[in-house]
């Protein structure tokens, strides 16, 4: 499972070995804190409502989603979520989205409440 850490400058998502192929081979996704437009908790991240649109990735219905979601929509998402683990949804600014290739990140983490408290309310 991906690990999410927040420091003074950035939100760092460290990907496990088996998640990397679904993120273009990246070992980490780094989002500057200044680029985070919103952060929120998603309680049931494996539900379709959390990840609308088509996908390019792995889906085990109701259990796991991993890869790019939102194909055919205006919002491209990197998704790494598991059933029973809440997720952090990060929405990034346009410049960062162009650089990362994703408008949002949806990552399961047990620390979602702590992370959203650190990042504060939406801008």
C-alpha cells in the first residue's frame, strides 16, 4: 500500500513495488503543498461514486482499485485504494496537474484524518 507523508514543502506518496507500473514506473509522487487546492476524506473509496469514468488499471470489484481513473472525463485521477481503508483525495492546481498527469490523487491511508488536518481547508 502507498505511504503518504506530509512535510513543510510537499505531500509525498511513496509507491510500493507492485503499484509502480500503474503510475508510469514512478517510485514517488510529490505534490508541493502550495499546489494542493483541496484535501478530503473518502470513506468508501472502492465505490464507483469515488472514481467515475473509465479506467486504465487494476480493478477487483469492491476490494481494490489501482491505476488511472477518469478516462473519458475532465478529471484524471491516480487511484490506489483498498476496501475498509479510507482514502485521501488531493486535488491539485492546473500547473501541477499538467506536470503530474493527474488532476487528483486518491490514496488509501489510515492517517487520512491527520493529513487532512495538516493540509487545512480547501483554498
